[in-house]
């Protein structure tokens, strides 16, 4: 969903008389929101296609390589500098593992044995895991009845998706567990980033570009040991991996940052609720994956629970102020970077 929270200290917004003029984006934010939903929704299909020709670690390495290339180009255009400080790089290394290398690899391995539709729905449980963890790890994140109810409702939806009343008959437990573990990595990484990198003084683009670069290095070390090198390069899976990295990882991050800055994190993170819908439609329509009644019903329950866990008291000052979003780290930026 960026994979690091905003960490640059922000000054108060300028007054209307002194605020500089900003160039209006070429595309309306609604179109970019729809594009981001499609990109991330189709990511699970691309993972499935990629693993048809390459080992999971090879798919993840390719994804990170192409994604890093896109962000490196963006950093060069904007003349962004790399972060400084050994502690910053150490924290970025851990963040790269928790938010990129590990969940990306787990999703790739899970789709060896489960449909892309199920992987997409498992990914939607990230806000549920985040709610549960934040109650323990973040003292400022107090529970409310609505959010606790959302947590219970969400996990009821998970049991519905998995067909618990049937004893999980016909379900690959290992693949499903890997997908759920991947979705758990995101909020764990977000909490780590929030505790270690917030206020570092570096730009978001510099941090996420460096983070993806470190994740690519991690996979460059792991992939030869556990997957070796490809003996052939089938074209369709290769194109899927390239699209997954360039669009689903690199370009998606840039689009998401733009949305957060323009309409605020609350609106931008709504993309989370469209991803499983698109992933399911893509898996069924293009890959011919089967779909039983409990899968879409459970997915709706999961999304409803996730929405409740993310609810906040309605501010009295009116609609969300995008300038406030720029001053406050967005949970979606850290916890839901890319599926």
C-alpha cells in the first residue's frame, strides 16, 4: 500500500496570502485512485502468472529489481539524495525485510498452492492485524467499541472465506497460512517504521527508494542460494514479473504518495477495500479460478470489519484537510504499500 511512513518534519501550512501556487496534477485524483486500485488488484494475478515460469524467490527479486529501477529514475529526476546515517540505513534494512522482501516472497510462495483470489482476500486482513498489534505496541492507539467489534467481525469473515464449518475441507492450509503471514508483515513493519524512522528528516521518496534497493539486495543474496538462476526465460511470466515490479511496486508507490498529499491518507487508503474485489474478478475472469459462495461473502465481511477498525471519530472541523495529511504519517503509507 508507500511502505514507509512519512518522516519529514513538516512546517505549519502557509497562510492563503503567502502560500505558493502548486501546479494541478494532469489527471484527476479519482482517475489515479482507480488506476492504483487496478494496479494493486491485478498484482495477485501477475504473481500467479510469474510463478508459472519462475521460482517464487526469482519472482520477488524481479519484482523488486524493476520497482527499484522506477523509483531510482524518479529520484534522479527530482534530484533526491540518499539518506545519511548508519542508524537510518540499519532501520531501513529491517523495514525492507518486513515490508518488502518477506511479504512479497510469502505471497509468491503461497500462490504456488492457492488461487490468486484467495491471496488477494488474505491481503485485505492487514488492517485487522494492524488493529490487533497497535493495541499492544502503540500506547496512543486506544481501542473503541467500534474498532474492537470490527476486529471480531473481520476475523469472522476470514473464517467464512476459509470455510471453517467444513473443517477447511479442500483448502491448502500451508499456502493460506503463508498469505496470512504475509499480510501480517505489513503492520509489523509499519509499527517498526513508526518507532524508528519517523522524524528522520529524509523525504519519503528517498526513504522508500532506498528501502526497495535494500530489499533487492536481500533477494539478490537469498535467491541464488534457494532458487538458483533461471535456466530459461519464458516471455509471458517475465512480462508479468516486469509489470508487477514497474507498475505494481514502483509506479504504484509514486501514485499513492501523490494521492496522500492531495486528498489525505484517509481517502487514499480506501484503495485497500477495492483490491480484493479486483483480485477476485481478475482471478476468476482471466485465470478461470473457481469461486464458491463463501469466498465473496467472507470477503465482504472482512472488508466491513477492516473498515470499522480504521474508523476514527469524525472531526468537528469539517472534511479532511490535505495539508494535515502532509503533517501526519499515513498508516496506509506504511502498512499497505504493495500487495
